C-alpha cells in the first residue's frame, strides 16, 4: 500500500518497489497532507520529539495515525506507521530516551506509531527496555554495518522481555534507520583527500556498500544464524533496515539512485516529496542487487569507501557524525571504544 495520491497510481518505480519486497514510506508529515487526503498509504515521519510534544503529538500525529490505521491493519503493522524522530540531546544517556519514549507513547496513544530511540551505545539498552514494554521504535541513526547487529540484538532482547511481560510480539514493530545520503556525502568528501584514481573511483559507492553490508547482517539475523528468535518468535516482527535521507545531493549521480539501487526484500525506503516525485517521473527499479551481494562488495574493496566515517569523526563517542549527525562509537563493544580512544577522534 504505497499510493500517495491518485496521480501516482500505477507509477512504474513505485509499483516495482513493493514487488521487490520494499515498503515505501513518506518522509514527511504536514497538515497539508492530512487535510488534502494525500496520505493514502505510506508511513510518514514526524517532527522531532520536543516539537511533537508541543505542537503535533496530540493532534497531527494522532490524525496521521488514524488516517493510516487501515494500512496498518491491512499489512499487519508493516506499513501505515508514523515515525517520531529521536532527540539527539540524550544520545549518550540510557534513562532519558526510555522516559521520553514512554511519555510520547502515552501522549499519542495510537498503536501505529514508532518512537525514535538513539542508535548509540547508551541507546541500545534503551531500545531493549522500550520494546520490552510493548512500544514500537525506530532506532536512529545507524551509521555503520558494525552497529547494525548490536541494534538487532537490542531488538531481539526487547522482544524477549515483551514476551515475558505478556505482550503479543506480532504487535511490537521496529526499524533500524540508516541515513543513506549523509554517509555517502561524508565518505565522498574524504575520498577526495587521497587524490588517487583508486580513491576517486570509490566516490558514490559508500552508501550503497553500506546498504549491502547491513543487509548481510539482516539476512543472518533473519535466518537465525546469529541469534535464535525469542520465545514466540514465529509471531514476532523482524526489525527491518530502513533507508532514510535518500535524496541525492551530488548532481553527478541520478537523483533517484538511493531509492533504486539498495532495493531488497524486507527493507523500507523513505522519500521526501521531491524524491517521491522524481521516482514517479523517471525512477527505475532493477532486480535485487543487495541480497547476497556482500561477498562481491567486500572483494571489490567497496567496504573501504564506507569505513572513513568509522575511522574519523563519526567514530568518536560524543563527536559529530556526517553532516552534524550525533557521533557514535566505532564498531561493537569494547574494541570499538578502544579504537575511538586510540585515534583520538
């Protein structure tokens, strides 16, 4: 269910994406959409939590959730959701995101809303605790494939708690949000510093390599290779990778590139109105180039295009990530913390 309005019905790219197993979510929430009936299908993302509490939580977000409820029910909660972004200020605190998520969930009082929780080391226990109380979450921003398995571990641990507390797991949904364009832009800028043909050839590939490597982890979790499903797991919803910030800033690349190329079954792509219109106008969706492509991605050296963010500013605890995104620790566990300290970033 992805139709935004009658004008997009039957649009090639938008019909081929769900055929490829991709959910299309609108990266916008406005009263214009609510009043015009423009929300006929996709999930929407709202304002920041503080803005939502002050101006939209009790009215606009509820209204959007009510408009999208039929889609939520028809798809078993996979689509028809309203996402509230994570507040970056308590990104390195565990208790504050939990408190905010519970408060927002009570204020909105709608089942088809996902509450933002930071994808930081401190935020991961918050993810588990919030999901454990039966609240759906969007974990954001996930800035590397290395952080992704930790996010999915936190999701599964939360499902185990929710099951133990008596919540129906089929009603507890979660996505891990990857900001595609900011990661690509940051890596491309850093690849211009070593002015070599090899480095320049990697420009434009980082975000796509990131998508393929992250999907590798999703495949492993989906198969139970990394960790078995929680009790009652047959009824549990898998945490899906979500590609956010899919607008392409570099005019050298096609403006729908980040919509078309990372398309893979079991994923979500968000689009602003401008990107959506571009996809409708001239987007093309090829066959799945992500599932199973991580082997070639590693062999081709594309992973190096995704790693500058981990080696420098984005790897620091409390530092700044790409384009002002909150910084995060590099890699999983203590090893990532040690890398960040040793590099002084």
